[in-house]
C-alpha cells in the first residue's frame, strides 16, 4: 500500500504539472497582447499619377507700342477684337510725314540725275559749244595781241619824243618847260596804254586757255573723285528718303500676329508717344502651363514628354500637352525649376490665369501618397512607422506636398506600395515597439 502510494503521488504531481504548463503559456500570451500599443494601420496604395500644378499663360502675348510719336487719327479695334497679322490697328496723322517723303524724293531724284549726266560725259552739242568758245577766245586774244603791238609802237614813239625834248631842254633854251611837260604827259599816256594792252592780252590768253581746258575735260570725262562725291551725295539723299518713308510707315500700326485685343489704351485725338504701350494682343490658339518642379523630380521631366492637362472649369476633359521647356537653372528663391508645357487651345476652353494640373504617366513619375498625420519629424528628417509582424519599425522617407492633408512619398528600398504604415503614431512609439491594430 505504501509502495502504491509512493507511485501514485509522483504521477499525480506530473499530471498536475502538465496541466499547469499550458495555462502559464496562455497567461503569457495574454500579458504580451495586453502590453502591445494599440495603433491605427493603413496600407500604402500603388504609386499615384504625378500631378504638377501650374498657371496657364498665352503662348504669344505682345504689348504693342508706337514707334513714332504723333496724333492718333483712327483706332480700328476695341477690346475683344479678333485680328489677323498685318491688320491695321491704329493710324496716326501723316500729312507732315507725306511732305517730308516728297521733299526727300525730289532731292534724291535731282542728285541721281546729276550723277548720271556726269558719268555719261559731255554731249556733242556741249563739245561744239566749247570749240566755239575756244575760237571766240582765240580771236579775242589775237585782237589783244594786235592792240599790244600798236600800244608798243605808240609807247616807243612817245618815249623817243620825250627823250628828245628832255635833251633839248637841258642843253638849250629853245624848249620850254611847257613843251617838256607836254612830252612827259604824252609818254605817260603811251606807257599806260601799253600796260593796259598787256593786261587785256593776258586776260584774253587766260580765257583762251580756260576754254581749251574745258574742252579737254569734257573730252576726258569726270575724275574718279568727282564721281565718288556725287555717288556719296546720292546715297546720303537716298538714306534721307528711306528714313522719311520709315517714319511714314511707322504711322500705320499693324498687328504682328493673329490674336485678340485684350487691352486698349489709346483713342482718336490723343497723342501716341514713341515706345509707350497702346494695345495688348494675345494669341490663345495655343497656351502654355508654367510649372515649378522640385529638384527631386526635375531629372524625370524631359523636353518633348507628352502630358495630360486638366482644369477645374472643364472637369470632364483632359487636354494633351507637350513639355516644351525644362530650365537647367533653378529659381533663385527656391529649389524648383521652371518648366513649360504647350497645350493646343483651338476650342478656346483654356483661359490665361487659370490653375491647371499637369499629369505625367505613372511609369514616368510614380509616387506614393500618405496622410500628413503618418509622418514623424525628428532632427530635420521625416520618418514613417511601418507595422510588420506586430512590430513598429522607423523608416526614413522623403516627402513632397500634395495638398493640405496628403503628402507624396518617394519610394525607396524600405518603403513600398502595399506596405502597412501607422497613422497618428503616439509619442511613446519607438523602433521595435509591439503594436496591435485597433
């Protein structure tokens, strides 16, 4: 009996022990579950199609100014007028400008005629006239020469008579002082007549030589310098004419492109000032969307890339666009890069100033979206808590603003789509903390 009791007691103790062990495991599991931090968990979705917000501007926008100052005679457009390239928009008064053109034309024509005559040389009639002038000058010279010979003979005679009287007056008293004075006067007259005849002969000779030189020049033609001087004068007057024509042309202000007048700042009778804006013209057949792209995205944006553009005022339509410009230089006050997208607007549904969303293909730029409440900021860095096997793990991320409630998260090796993340993590949540979903 004692031996039986000895066998039964250990057996019962072992059974009791085996019964207690499972109970202890259950208690430990309950305690572990009770110590886990309750959290809200969501699953990251697939990468969203990237959307970049920008403002629509006209593809062509021109501030029209007057090149010349003048009184406005006529304004042919109003705000909202549709115009074609070359249409007259504003006409200035042109009466004075027209007179300036005419005067310049007359001067230019006269200079050209003079140059042409000079280059053509002397005509036959001119040669004949110059030859006649030489004959006349030659005859005058011959007459002058004959007059010199006659005056010389008279002077010789007067000199001989004067010498005889003077000798007689000095040697005897037969010649009176009056006789000597009369002889002296005759000599002076003869001498003066001779000198006058010599002067006339020289003048006649000069005229003859001048006539001969004119004939020679007429036969040879103008010198190179003469022609150059006349050509320069023609060019100067032609430039004056071009300037006058330009001034007249500038008085008519035309449309440089097709488009719509969006602003008019001048009326008939007012004075247009050179260089001052008078009209604004835009062409909205094609528009541009101006974007500012973050430095983390700019390398994925390429010129020529096709994009979709959406605007709030046409919610059911997506416009096709093409990236036309990607700046290699960031804005000076931010880390964003200017980007422009061209969009066809033949239907006129897009208006300048409207905010547009430019959507790129997910394959080109894929980003995950998370609520801002899931992001933890520490030491100027951003983190997310993931939940794996009921354990919280701290993962560093980079985010970009989407709107007031959501952020874009760039995927990396530690954060991917379909991963569970903790929303609104408590301050006491740390790496390795046990968690349970609420």
